[in-house]
């Protein structure tokens, strides 16, 4: 496997992505040599003589390469008066005129929604390419982080991944070993995209995962959560492939309370019966009530229900007994009054 040597980033210059994405197969070796030389020496201006001397090309070969990149829109040609010539056809096609409506009424501005992020972990600006190069030049830990990250991911990492890793290291303060453990964990799950690494890295920062022991312990807990979710999904028919972060938090809380899969299924069934839908939030309320009442097993649930039914029955009997006694007293009083009335007659 070939990977980039991080030491090569000591000095860099940018190349438009379209050169590699669209024109790499169309350009000749001379075309590529000329373009690389231009971007490396653009601060001193483009001199055909200097270019031919540096690259060992003929003047005709250099001019053909220049014309090629002009035709692709990467370069522009200006005459002595500053007029631009040889602009690609795609840029010179006349656009159809659009008639403007008279005195249009401007539409009210619609405020853009801010991205939803963890309020405790702000999304910070990423380091630039120059900052990355400087950090790799001055810090062996940063260089080894980039090298080992490539080995773990099995691919050459680009600028986006480099900025993400440096942000986790410099800005969020995660140790190199913690970052590499995070990469290994996500790579094994097939979830090691740049965006996901940044997302999970912020979560680790918010949970104060500062050491390798912290990282390994958290991974073990998350693995247990994912296993429990898989079992719950099999029994209940939940369709989502993996738990969301919020669902993972609920599952961790229920595990800490000591609830088994069987109890989660019972809570799920009660939730579905009462609400007609899947709701981890409602399940959480049921399980918290059970936890507060000391209910830990299905037998505890049955015992609690029997006690509740018995208490209701006793309350009902007490009410009936009270009503009978009251009725007897009233009947006795009425009979006495009737007897006294007869004697008076």
C-alpha cells in the first residue's frame, strides 16, 4: 500500500481540482509539466523563456501546452493592452436575455436556519493548508498522527481529513492515541468518513474522553449499546439499522439502571399499547417509574399489578361496607320514629 509521506507537506501550492477531475486523461506530459511549473512560479509571472529553460521544452511545445490550458479555461491570454483572448467557448456563449419585470416588489427575506449542533460543543473553524504544513513541520506528534491515520484508514488522506484530525488534536485537545483509537473503531464499522469522524470526535470531547483508557471504556459501552439495540430490534421489529445518538443515550441510561432486554421489551410493548408508536422518550418514563418503584423483573411487574388490584378491591369493599352501615342506621332511625308516631296516636 502506498501512502503519502507527511514530510512532503513542508511547502505546498494549490492546483484546481478540475485539473485532476476532468483534464488529467486529456493532458499530455508536456501539458502537465507546464501547468505545474506555472502554479509553482506564478508569483514571478509566466515567462515562456524561463519555462522552456526550466523544463527542457521547445518554445513550440510550451506554447502548445499553454494553448491547451487556455482552451480548458485554466489559463487566460492577455495582449499588451490587457485584452483577454482565447477564452473558452463555454464562457463566451451569449446568455439569453431575460426581461425584467417593472418595479418588482422584493420578497421578504427568509432567515436562514442555523445548523443544529451540540450546544456544548461549538463547531470551530478548521485550520488552513498552510497551518497544517507548519504544524507537521514543527511537531513530530502531528506528523505521526497523519501517517498512522493513513495506515488505519487504508487510504491517502486529503485536506479535509487533515484539517479534521488537526482540529481534534489542537482545538479539542484529544490525545493522538485517543484519535487513532477513534479512527480504528469507526474504520472497523465502515463509518470512517471525514464528516462522521468529526461528529464522533466532538462527542468524545463533550464526554471528556481524555485518555486511552477512557476511549476503550467508552467503546465497550457503545458496543454493548449497539448489541442491545440489535437484540431489541430483532424482538420488536424496529426498522432503523443503528441507534441514533439520542437513542444510544437512553440505552446507556437503561443499562446503568440495571434493566434487561426482557424489561425493555415490556416497556416497548406498554409504549406501543398506550401511544400506538415507537417512542424511546415514553419508554424512558416507564422505565424510570419502574426503577423508582424498585421494579427490576417481569415478576416484579406482575406483583406490583396484583398489589394495585388488591388495593383497589379493598378500597371498593371499604366503601360498600360504609354504605351498608349507613343504610342500617338510617333504617333503625326511621323504624323508631314510626313506632313513636303509632304510640302517640
